[in-house]
């Protein structure tokens, strides 16, 4: 019997994302796209890996 790692847990969760998470991420994306302008400098301070900023950064 193998033990799940933290990475395994989150990978599985994101592969089978609940609708509530999908709605949250969609709203988060809209917010970031509205408030982060091209050439903005962003300090992402938190407990994650920067997924939000990296994935949703404004494309030039």
C-alpha cells in the first residue's frame, strides 16, 4: 500500500475538480485579468506555488 503525497492529492483534486472550485478559479481569473495590467509588477505572497499569477497573467 503506497501513501499519497501532497502533490498526488492536489493533482487528483485538480483532475476531478468540484464545480465550486471551477467557479472560484473562473472568478479569480476575471479579477486578475481586470486588475493586472500589461507591464505591471506583481508580488504574489501566499502559501501556494504562484499558479494564479502564472496561469492568468496578462498576455502582451
